C-alpha cells in the first residue's frame, strides 16, 4: 500500500468517526428535546399542585389565627379581616 492509500484510509476512518459523533449528538439533542416537551405538562401540574398546597397552608394558618382570636374573645376571631363598621 502506498502513502496515498494510508492517508485515504486514515481520512476515511476520521470521517466515519466524525459522522458517528455527529449522529450521536443529534440523537442526544432530539431525546433531550422530546423529554423537555413531553415533561412540560407534568411540570405545570406539579407547579399548580404546589401553589394550591401553599395556598391551603396559608388558609389553614389564617383560620388557626382567627380561632385563637375568637377563643381570646376578640372580634377579629369572628369577623376575620373584614369587620362590620358597627363593631369597630
């Protein structure tokens, strides 16, 4: 085999390697994109659940605070944040 054949063979192997790495990279990017697109509804649902859980926790804390005020005999415990004008 002459020098031209060796250079050609080396170039061919390098070209195959570059093509393989390129295909692997494109496949990896497609999988990442598909995972992102398919998981988006689940992430939105999880964020909604978390927001609802936080809201319910705030409601429970406010109810507990108003219950303590009611047990202490304060009008805030009965009316919450919106007392009638005649009570003030």
